[in-house]
């Protein structure tokens, strides 16, 4: 893969920078593998989101240029995670699983306005996603003993933090929404965690090939994924995610709202880890 043209050369990494030979299969559980396969598909599908961003920011050449770079980095995240999953599980064909996912789930590309109602809302929703992915890969990095995955997630978490700042800075430039409008967008995007994107990604990544698109159960798929993810999070990862989201909507770090949101988020995450369908090896 060619080197990415990032804004900061220090952030640049390549698949060839990963110490693939250090792979330690003994420290990979089926649950961790299933979660990584799922994340790989979502990341790999980011190209469509670049098209969507171009559609809704048609006159902002600089933002579109940054969105192109962002998209390349997200696709590289998928490639790194997908390669790792293929090495751990040689029966896993990343490319064909991505195709299956794309046949099940696609972003609305024939739009000229953000589905969030405003472009500022779109950028806030992106901050929620990047805050979530930053905390997710940080959690895996700290949870896993597998050295290659740890390295990959260290790189990716760093990228996601930078992506968050990209969208946050561009959102601040456009600031026109009131606090409660921004809060509504953020909560709406958080709730979407249980929508079909992750559910289909789980299904396309982990179901037996002959069952893909046939026996899809969103609640079961998102339940298994959320349960595994919740088991890897520590309080610090969730607090960091809440802090990033709250900061994107304009909350001060010491506000009582911030502390309340952190408590609610942690409580909700623990509910996920105690409920939901139990993972079964596909
Ligand atoms: Fe990513
Ligand atoms: Fe990202």
C-alpha cells in the first residue's frame, strides 16, 4: 500500500510497519477475533462515507481534501485489522466478507444534505463516531495480550483521536447550533450504535457463508458484539469517550453534566456486558 499523505508525517504508518511475525495465536480468543473481524468490515466501508461528505460539502475544497485523506486512513484501518484476522483465522476471506457486508449495508449516497439536518450536525455526529472508535481501539490495545493486535490498535487509536480533532475543528468553524440541538445530534448518533451497520457487519464477518443475508437477527448480532466490546472496556476508556463527545457539543470538562454523562455511560456499558446474547463460535 502506498504511503498516506497525512497532514502530519509523524502520524504516518504503513501495513509494513506492523511486526506481523510477532503474532501470538495463543492469546487470541474467539470473542476477540469476532469483534476485530466486525470492526475491519466497518472500517473498510469508509470509502462510501467520503463520497457522502463530498456530496454535502460540495463547495469546501479544503474539507473535501482532508476527507479524502481521512477515508484512506480508515480504509487502511480495515486492511490492517482484516489482515490480522486472516492470519489468525486462515478461513476468513476479508475481501469477500467486505463484499458481503456492502451488499447488505450501504450509506445513502444520493443525497446533497446531511441526514443530520445540518452540516454542523454531521460533523458532531462524526465526532461521536471518532470518539467511539478512539476509545474502542484504546480498549482493545489495553485488553489484548496479542502483540500484533496491540500494535495495530495503538496506531489506529492515535489516528482516531486525530480524526476526532479534524471533525471537531471543522464543526467549531461552522458553530451555529444551540447546545440542545448539538446534544440531540450527539445522543441520536450514540443510539445508532445499535442500528444495522454494526449488526450487519457482525453478521457478514462471522456468520457461516451460506447463512449470510439469510438468518440475520439484528438484536442478536448487536447484542453479541456489544457484550464482547463491553467486556474489554475499562472505566478510563468510557470516560475518555464521554469527555470527547461532551467537548464536541461544547460542555466544559468540569461541568456536572459531564460527570453525570460519564456515570450514565459506564452504567449502560456494564448493562451490555451483563446482557445480550452470549457469543457462540461461528
Ligand atoms: Fe478507523
Ligand atoms: Fe476515524
